C-alpha cells in the first residue's frame, strides 16, 4: 500500500472491521493511494504543507497570522445543502415529515454509482475519530474516509482523531462509517445520505463543512440523535458554557440556536465591565451530548475538539476571545485577503480587502469581500476561555437549557418554561430567520425545533416523545428557557445589545435555578420584570427594556395558531402532552 505520510505507520492492523471496510471502499473508488491518519501535529503540518505546495491552501502573513491558512472552496459549494440531505430509514415514517427520505437500497445504489472509480488519481484518507474525550464512556467513535486533504485537516482539528480513536474502535468493535468524496463538486451530483439503522453516512459532491466533515452534523447530530434515542440520551445542536459567579460557583448552561445565530459568541462570551467577578468558560460551541446521570442530573460532553465558526462579524468588540483565538494556527475558508496577505472579513474595523473570497480583485459592487458563511477551523484549545472540564470524561452537569432563534418580533428577550413538558413545547416551537449557513433564501422565518430542523435523524414527533421521556426520568432536571437576542423596534433597530450583555440574562436564569430570582407568569411562560435583571451599567433605555420583556397577546395568539398548525403535520405520532401544553398556553393568554 502506498503512503503519503512522512510517518509511515500503517494502522490498518489495529482493527480488522475497519481495514475490511477500507478495502471494500478502495476497491469501489480506486484511489491512487491510501493513507491512514495518525492524528499527530506533525502529520497535520505535513498535510498542510502539501496543500500549500499544490496551491490549494494559501499561507497567510506569518507575522500577524502565524500558522494560518486560507482555503477557497468552489463558489457553488459554500454552505450545507438541506435539500440534498436525506435520512434513509426502512420506513419513511421513521424519518418523519422533517426529513427528506430515500429508501436505503435505492440510496445505496445511487451512491455506489457515484462513488465507483471516483478517487482515481487521488489519495484516500482514513480518519479514525472519537466524538468526545477518548476516555469518556459518553463518547462515540467513527471512521471517515475522504478523498479531500482539506476535509482530513479539518477533521484532525475538529475531532479527537487518529491512533487513540482507532484503538478504542478496535476495543469496542463499533463505529460509524462515513464515506465522503468531493466528486466533481457538481451541485447536480451532490447527496448527503444517512443510514441511521446501519450507523453509516455517504456524502458525495461537496467539500463544505457540514456536508463533508462527517463527524460533525452527520454523525454527532443525525446519526447520534438516533443512537441517543435507543440508548436513552440526547444529541443536541447546543453550545455548553460554564458561568462562574462572583462567589466562585460555576454552573453550566446548554443552549440551542440555529446555525449562524451566535452560538460561538455566547459560548465564548466576555462579561461586561459592569459585571465584575463573573468568569465564562467554554465547553463547546455547537454540539452537546446530554446523558442522564446517576445523580438525576443531566451531564454534557462536547463531542467536538475544535470550532468551525462563522468569521464575518468577529472583532475585538463582538468576541475578543474568538478574535484572539483565530490569530494563529487557524484554517480560514472563504474569507478575503488584504494586499499583505492578511485575512479580511466584514466587521473588521481596519484593513482593506484586496482579493475577495473567490480569489478575484475585490469590487464592492460584486458583493461582500468575505463570504457571509466564511468559516474558521481552529482547535478548541486555542480558546482563551477553554474550560478544563471539557476533557472530563464524566462531562459537566447542566443547570439550564436555553432555546433561541432569530426573531424580529413575538419572542421576548427571555422566558422560562413552566416545567419540563412545557419546555419541550417551547423548544419544539422555536422559529428563526434563516441564515447563510444553509443554501437558500436568507431571512425568512421557518420552524426550527430545538435548532434541530436540519439535524434530527428521525421523526420529530418521536424525538419530542424521547425528550419528554428523558425529562420525566430526571430527578433533578435542568430548567428550560427561551431567549431572543434579535428583537427589533418598528424601525428595524435591535433592542438588545447582545454579545457580553447576554450574561445578564444567563445570570437571571442561574438565579432562577437557585430559587432566588423572581418571575411572573405571562401565559407563554415566566418572565423577569426589568428590575429582576442586573441592569447596572447596561446601556438600554427603560422603554426598550420593557418592550423586550413584553408579551403581545395578539401576536402570541397568532403564534399559538401557527404552532398548532405546524405540530398537526405530525399527526397521531405527536405526543399528546405537547398539544395539552399548547392549549394551556392558549388559555393563559386569556
Ligand atoms: O456547516 S456546518 O454544519 O458545519 C456549520 C453550521 O451550519 O452550523
Ligand atoms: Mn451548528
């Protein structure tokens, strides 16, 4: 077997099932060589150097951005493709109205024809990976096969990849199989297929993040949500953040927001100067696996080891941690370049873009310099607010779960669910304006239950039933909340400053968990009064604050009607508790 490695250590002998699968894929795809990833820093550097040599990566200015590189994707391959993403279960009902479905036989047949001979002349990379700390019983393993070195480098940053993962796989005997090829990058020959009953993924025709880094959305959410239902836990599209109060106590919050709605910023939040003594620790910025613990609490791990974050808008004011984090050893995708080879994106206060994200001379008339969904890939360990508990094999205990979306109106700044069952309805009712993270129209409101609309690997009705069951089994469940940082006034101006100031809302939640803070039942749930929030040093007009904490009964009646219509598509499978919770909300509105 040929190898592209400077460290020629074939790992194939470690696991026969993996080796046999790799061999069958090799026979189908006919690569020029096969390379097993060890997962060392030296290996990543060698792969990076190879892509620089081949002209696929651009080395950024080593003075200001040491160890950083730019990758430009194909211009038609810049976001997830939900319309080409399928759940292939034997029964269509199991995939549910929330997913595109294809019969597994038909899907395998279609993909086999696409994969046949597709790696001729290319290298096949084998990436054994572990989602979560390798020593954690809550972690799960997979192997991705890809013909993209860019994807391999991303996976090496984003997961615990290489030899230790393969050793765990050899020991456990179980792994998720993810086969990926960039193919011709032709949007007409692009499919992302999931086979949850077989724990496998087949992805063809895209090199972009969520379509191609199969450990991330494909495994850690779509396949894992299925595994989690079978095993009694939850795989969620949530950040995990630890908040240390001035008394030195740390509590953990998990929060679900749709893609590109500020999860990374919230996970790395910098407390405002007017809240001295608070500290924030990031455990994860995108995905949380939540397991009921023996103590009746919910314990969370971050299955990922890196961040694949949205670049535009990142600056010293909005997210200083992220801004500092991406100054070194970071892989940028689809940002612009200055004349002196520094990366540039919209939202940077200085610098002038010279080359746009497509590699053309920048011209303001042809759109933004950096793609709105341009990304950074960076090891989580580079984060100045990295929590040492990220590596704790037990995970961290969760005190509160937050759901949120991007809404100009309707949803107030924050409210608390009456109880777990109501919280499941609140999560299921999340609606949000679409963003550039997925191909399609931006800014239209769509339902995005638990921020999982694109990521739940099975029927949402069964998923909500599972949520209800998990909560009912917890002696000490987290409290559930809903937030909306994106409320606007009639002129379209944001009412809430967001970013670091969001800590005021999180602090109120923790006070609620401690049984200390007040709240008023406003029909939709429990809201703070303005005086219940810490507003010392907050630059928000009293009228804006009361607007943020108001419930427009008329709009909410309409919201209830729309939610009822939305939920009705799940028919008989919908848990009855959800409708009774909805009717309770309706009657609470008077
Ligand atoms: O493309 S990813 O799924 O990796 C990022 C996102 O949309 O959240
Ligand atoms: Mn995400």
